[in-house]
C-alpha cells in the first residue's frame, strides 16, 4: 500500500487513470445524471484504486500529489474517519472536491492538469451543475490529446441529453476514430451514435450501428459479451417498434 501511494505521488499513472475512467464509463448504468456526466460513473472504480491511500502532509509537493488532493475527498466515504475528512453529506464531499480542483488547477500543467479537469467535471456532474461542464471539457481539449477521448465523450453526452443530436454525433464520431484502451468502449460509442440517429429519426442508420455490435457477440456466451450488449438489444426493439425492419426494407 505504501509503495502504491508513493508511486501515485511520483508518477501520474496516465494509462491507469484513463483505463479506470473508461472501464467505469462503459459499465455505468444510464440515468439523466450519468448521461451528462458519465465520468462520475468511474468514481467507484477509481475509488477502489485510490481510496485505500491516506493523505500525507507532503502530498502537495508535486503535481501528482496535487491531483491526489482532489481525488481524496472525491472518493472518501461520508463517515471516513481515517483521513482528514469530516463530511455531513455526499454533497459536501463533492463540494470539497470541487473546491480542491478550483484551487489546484491554475498551478498545474500537462497530464496533471488534464486529470484534475476531468475530476472537476465529475464533481460538477455529481452536484447537478451540468451546464458548467462543457467549459471544463473544452479546456481539456486544449491540452494533451491523450485526454481528448474523455472530453469528447463528456461533450457528446451533454449534447445528447439536450437533444442536440448533430452536435452529439460530431463528438461521438471523433470517439469512433480515436480508439480506446478498453475494448468494450467502442461498442458503447456505437451504441451512443445509434441513439443519436434514433433521435434524428434515421432508424436505418441507427439499426446498422446497433446490429454491428450484436454481430460482434452473437457467437459468444453471455458472460463474454460487452456490458452494453443488453442495451443494444433493447435499442433494436425500440427501433423495430418505431420502424419495423421489414417496413424499412420495403420502403427501399
């Protein structure tokens, strides 16, 4: 545990940070809150990595330590008495994490700043301050391209929730071309793209994207299928109800 804590202070663990966020996003159950701020869905998973580490007085001596100061309250339990936290509610811990982010980000640069901005976006989403999130993701896009995936994902979800499907698609299309460190993420992206086309009443294109995901797993056991597989099945049922495939074929 001590070794892992020291590694976190000395290195930003960029690949691990990205992998944890992507895994959390891909397995997040959909709700109005997570549609807009899906990065929050990764908090529980990231918490398993970082919560076990306790604060130290010298944690802010380097950039990684400063990012960790934001992570600390974000992943702490409300009744956590092991560290320096004393929260009276879930909301209070997100408010403290946001305050840490706003105080810390101006002094950061590079990967540390990108990570801190993503954590800030998650805290804002958890607090229900969705309309402040796009500006944070736009700031992420100004930095290291390695973190653009998460910014485009967040902006795509934001515009999707606002039913601005063309804007959402512009971000999801960039995700589809960018690749991912988590294989299941591409399925999730295609699912979101399909839903955008559904929103635009382009049922044929939505069905094509959804079927592509289904075809990837049709010969695999349920346990080996992507977490989003069932959502895609449900989407296809919705598409068939709105515009049966046979009718679409007849129309063509």
